[in-house]
C-alpha cells in the first residue's frame, strides 16, 4: 500500500521537528525540506535563529535521526522579492507590514507547495499552531482556517491570507 507523501518545512526548530516525527508515526511518507532564504554572509544571520547555517544542520540531523530524507532548497530570490522588498516598500510608505504573513503565503505555502507537488507530495506540513478544517460535505465545502487549540500558541493570524488551494494542501499536526 502506497503511503501519502508529505513535505515538511523543517526550520531546525522543535515545532517543525516534532511535526515531521508525528506525521511519520501517523504513517505518512515524510520528506524534510529546509528553505535557504538568506545569503550565507548576511550579517543578520545569528546562529540560533531559524534559516541560519546551524538551523539547517539541526534540521538535517533531526531528519537523519528519524530516518527521513532531507533537502535544502534555495529560495533566496523569491524571499527577497516577495518578503524583504515588499516589507521595505511598505515600511517606507509608513505602514507596519508583517513579513511572516508574506513568507507563509508566497514561500512556505507557495513555492514550497509547488516543489512538494513536483516531488509527488500531496501535502505541505509545518509546525504552525493553527487548525484547518473542511466545512460542508463533499466537494462543495470550503476550507476554514481556525485558531490553534492552545490560544497562547495560536498562529492562525500569520496564515489568514492563504487561499483555498493552499489550505486544502496544508497539514498542521501541532494544532491540537
């Protein structure tokens, strides 16, 4: 019997690592992917922050430990255009943008989802604390984004801009 394939966005942190582990234990075929979003020589990279060199090594180590393949995908150009440049333009215009919203929409559930499909995966999973539920029966129902069960950890506000096709292809096992 063929397992359902899922790509887990692995930042090197605990939440995405636990997500990969839980999905593997639930019987999914899990592939770990870490997105390289910043140049290696970027002064803003701090060793203990996500997306830095240590985070990539941590993600690879967790993937090896639980026995799943792990890949690093270079998405620097898209991240610069859709997140960094947009953030800077909005800030210069006197607005206070949230770069995480842009990253989730365009990178994690945009580019990463496209790459997951190229790898034959049906889903992208992350360590976000939010719930995704189908409302209504059959194909006519809509996907709903809901707060995580633990309101202190809820991250649904980072995900409000996701489209229906993105919600339908997302898994967030830490929601409960």
